[in-house]
C-alpha cells in the first residue's frame, strides 16, 4: 500500500508551511531534484517513530495571495476529505477562533476522517490558556504547538504516529500500471479505452487505501492491474477545480505501480507540468512509457512526430530509455500496443546480470574510454556488481568514488543500456570505495 497522507489545512497565515517544514525535517532530507526540472515542495515524505507518511501543505499550492479566502479553504477541505488518511486542522492561537475556522471545522467533521485539532503559536505553558477559546468548536481534545519554536511538537508527532496505519507491502500478482499526466491530457478517456476494449475482462478490486478502486484487466490471457481507475475517472465530478492538487494524487498511483503510462497531449508539446510528472516517475524508480495521446487531432503526423521526439529528447533527457507510443483514447487507436511493451519493461526491470558479465562490461568501458586522473592520481575500477532489481541497481567499487564525475557515470549508464538494454526502466549505479 502507498504511504498514508497527513494533510494540513487551515486559513491563511496560521503557520501551515512552518509546521510542514518542521515535519519533513532538514533540507538535507530532501531527495535531489533532476536538474532543470522543478518539483513542488508542498508534499514530502516524512517519518516519525518508524511510521512513514507523506505530509501535504495545502497552503503551499497557492503561491499568490487571494481575496477569495473561502473558496481557497473549501478547496483545501475537499481535497483533504478526498485524499487524507489524517487531517490536521491548524488554528491560530494568537488570533483566536474565527467564523472561518468554525466553517472549516464543520466541513471537515462531515468527512468522517480522523482529525487532529491543533492550535499553533503556543510557545510556552502559560500561553496554553489560549486553548479555551477553541473549545467552542465542540472537540474533545486540542493540541497546543509552536511550529516555529518546536514547543510540544514531539507530543503532536507522537499522536500522529499512533493514528497512522502501518504501511504493509502489497502482494500484487499482476503488473501494476499507473496512468499519470497533467490535467486534461486524456487520462480518463484512455483508461476507459483500456478497460473497454474487446478481449479484455474487467473486474473492480477494492484498493488497500482510501476508496481507491483498481481494475484488473486481461489481455490475451495476461492480467494487468490498472491502479486507481476510480480516482482518474472522478475528475471533474466534484463541482470545483482542484487541479492544483493533481500531482499529489499522482504520488499514490506512482508509488504503487511497476510501470507508469505518462500521458502527453500531442497537440500541446511538452510542458513544465509534463516534466514534473515524468520526474516523479523517475524519482520513484518506476518503468515508463510515453503516450502521445490525442494523435487523431494532429494535422501533420510525420512532421509532428519528428518535432515531438526531438522535444522529448531535449526536455525528458532523464527518461530517454522510455519507449514512445502514439495513441488516441477517443478513437481507441494503438491502445493494445501498450501491453506488449509493458511486458518487455517488466522483464527488463527483473533482469539480472552476473558479476563476471558485469566485470567484463566495465573492463570494456574503461578500455574504450580511460578514466581521468583525480588530483593527479589514477582512478581504478576494481569490479562492478548488480545488487538489486525493480529497478536494476549496480555498485561500482573504486579507489576514488569522487573521481568518477557525473559525465563519466552517464557514459557508463549509456554503455550499460547499449549492451544490456534495460528498456523502459531506470537503473541506479552507485559508487563505493574499496578498502
């Protein structure tokens, strides 16, 4: 199952981002971004007392000030009600209870979700008297905290850890397929085409988290798990726009999948949002296929294909191993071509190369392109071995790990793919000093 979501909601300036930053820890804990690919910082993996979760700062999705505070709070509340495993309603201990707080509390309470009522900006025991004002919310327990100073923060996190479920690894019998992409690229139509094609048998399967519905489909006697089809299909049914939260939703699907179908709108080209989604897939080490969707609406297909392939190579340079398929969800064109490619990627993700083969490979690589000197000293590679699969992981033993710079590591990966393919899957190559 995917990690539970802890969603922080509250009106503006109550300290949501400050609490979020304290939850996720120091900047050093943040995974390195891909160069030139921006990534939202308002959701982040965190852990407390062995309980892993994803913290979400709903306020971080609104970079510009807004006069429409109630619409903003309603969006936050509806997102939390849809997606959260635990909601933190953050209140401002300095301002006291406001009508906006009361309205938000009523909306959240109707969700039936677990909620912690947390009063921020309480930094000493004496100031806990500010809590009394908030009992008008009709709650049993109020939790004082100072996100800025850390007062009572450990107590808050202990309560969160108690309420969170344990993350249990799912035993999935079939390849997990996530359909991801920015809003309005045709994900919903594509899913309907995948599940509505002849020779496919569809059966709903209750997800292990929230109310996610996965669908098992069978194509030529092979079964595939299309993840959270209900979540993709329900887009637009809520009567308001929460597109700003779509990337957080995608995390759940990507985390659980084996292969992500990254849907692009062929008529729009590659956007920054497309890069963000693809970067998320790469960061989680998942297999990937680019689907150039809405291909039936492209006026000059041959010219457009050349242009898009050049743009993909330039903007999605970190996923050049991902195959590309042109599709049309509405016309149901080339939909079934996806499944054989998924099979091949699954095989590549599980591929194991023996250590003797790897040693011959790295010897050839270094022989064709000798290692540069490091501070005037020779850099030696002693051996290379595979230590994991899904995705494939390799460790390279050397006398100077710092002497193997990024360009040379990219060269090793390029040679690795030329010899062993690993189509559609990321590979991880780590350097280790040999004592």
